[in-house]
């Protein structure tokens, strides 16, 4: 910002008298394009503002080299009129022959914001059916509130999470506007605490899912607003999970997103909202124009996973090097307790035979679960010396004593050297002296584009070799 004020994605950005502030914005064609609107300030007589557009090259523009279906995400629509400065990373779109999905907000969203704004430390739970725009509204609400107070964001949708790769739920602290789609934010940068659900749906173990949410809420000690995003599973078991979440969180406001004239979900939630002291607000659905490059849920999850694993820093990526070419961490798995790099591996929700463990974890995504050293049982060892948690009463980690700090790919297992080869952006230096690591395999799988390098089809990746 150079002069004046603008709004973008619900955020109000104003120029500073002392310094020029830059805000990185990511606007792929897979999502609604953000609209920049000039705002009239108290001193100015017009809505004219001055902004400086600068190229931003964190490496994300090479995403298509790993995920071919993302080839046109950051290009202007075909047959459109756009200004593209030389060697820039952005395009100013003036006209398009195809309808452009723009981020516009219904009046009911503004009314809901003004209502919740009256309680600066309120808890707001957002619910509604799948694909209706809950995450977009949560982004709008976050950006509207964060300019005054830090916002705590509880993500309870493991299928399309806002700040982690799929399969996780998290509690995050946000101090700046959210100006990017979820797959860009999968690096867990703002995470306070995270739990491994192990699947894109909580249906495998609803009890574990609710216990994880309760644990995340117990770590919310901020006095600012808390926004709770929920899955789009609102019928049957999904409705029971939603009502359980309401009973645990006791939100001040329950925002129900519903198609026009359909208040069925809101009416069903009334008996559960009243005992918790929750007020129900009904708002309309979000933007209905599909994006120029529509991606299905599976493709969006792939982007989230690959964006996470190709991180090289805070919002910097290396998509020029395929995962099969990265140097892995070499982690000893069989030694004395003080010398080995992990405490054990675990298979979530299953009890496999020891002889099958090595095959079950090789070339898979595992959650990096951090536990207190005195709060986890001793493992048993496979024939290869691999420590495994077996015979557990619950085949899920206890969220009270365990938290997830990220994902790793087990690239290979060197049985002779008793070493795991791991690929992960997680920095192990953050591990405390009284903490241990358990690698827990769930049901989130590595996409094919992470296993196979299309640039060198004559060379199979280590995951596809048969020896």
C-alpha cells in the first residue's frame, strides 16, 4: 500500500505513514479471483487509493512441473484481455470471454460480521453442507476481524483443511490477513497444536475425532475471537459429530450457511444450541460461478500434500526438484533409546502382524507425532529391529499426550544400516529434550505425482522399483 485504503478478500488494508507494507496475494484460477476495491477514508473525499504491484516468486509458479493438472493455474484465462508486465508474476485482468469466479460476498455475510463483532472475544462455529462456501466465509470473517485482534482458527475438516495437509485438524493463531487458497497455506506455519486424524473423514473413529477437537480447544488460551470451521458432513453420523462439537465448544454464535429458503439444518440445531447459550445466524451461500480451472476435491488434496512436501522455508517452495531427487533424512531406528531417531512406528486403527510392518510403511506418508518420553509405552521390535507400538488398547494416539507436527514420506528402509530414509520439511531441532517421535501411518496416501517423476520416465522412482 502506498496511499489510501483498499479491501481485498474481506481484509481492509491501509497505507502506513512510516513504511510501505507488502502483502503477498495468491490468485490461482482454481479459486475465485480476489477483487481489490478502493475505500473512502475519513480524511479523503474520494475512494482513490494507490497500490504498487510487485512480482512475487516464492517458487509456487512451478507447481505444474510436479502436478501437471495445475498447468494453467497462474495464467490469465484464454482469449482474455490482460496486462502482463515483462517478466512479472502477475497479470491485471480487464476482460474475459468466459465468466470469472469473483469473490463477492452476500449482504448476509456483512450482517453476520457486524453481529459477531459486537463480542470481541466470541467463538463462532460455521457449518453447512459440502461445497456451500464455509471456508470462504471463514476467510472473510478472519480477514475482517484480524485487523483488530489476533484470531484463533480451529479447523475440524480433515478432508479440506485450511492450514495443514489433508488428514489433520489444527488450532492456528492468525495475526495477518489470509490472502491465499488453502493449498498454499498447508505448511502449518501458524499452528498452535495439530492432531492426526489419519483420513479425509472422521468416520473411521468418531470418538477419536471428538477427543482430538476437545484437546485442541483446551489449548486455546487467547482472549480474541475463535473461528471454528466444520466439515460438510451434516447428516447421520456427521450431524451427531456436529452437535457433539457444539456441546464441547459452546460457541457464542453458530453460523449456518444454507441455500436460499432452506433452514432445515438451523432448525435441527436449535435444541442443541439453546443449552450451550449459542445464537444461531443463518447466512446465504457464497459465490456460485465456477472457477475457470475447476479442480475436484481429490486434486485440491493433491495440491495441499505436494505443496507441503516441497516447502523449503516460510512460503517458499522448490518444485523444480522432484521428491525422488531430494536427499532424505537418515534416521536410525534400531539402537539404544538415546541414540535412535524415533521411538517407534505405529499403524493407526489396525493391528498388523510384525512381519508385515516394514511392507506397510515403506513408501507411505506417516504423521510425525511428538509425545512426552514418559507417556508412551515401550515398543516391540520386528525381525529387522524396527520398533513398533503393538498390543495397544487403543490403536490411535492419545491426543492428551501426543500432537502432530507434520508429515514425512518414508522414501526407503535400509535394513542393513537399520535406517529410515525420510522426506519432510519439518525441522527436528524443534524437538524438546523430554520428547520422542512416533511415525504413525494413517490412510492419507502419497499422490502418484510424488512417486513418479514425469521428466524422467525412463527412471522409476525408489517407490516403484521392485527388487
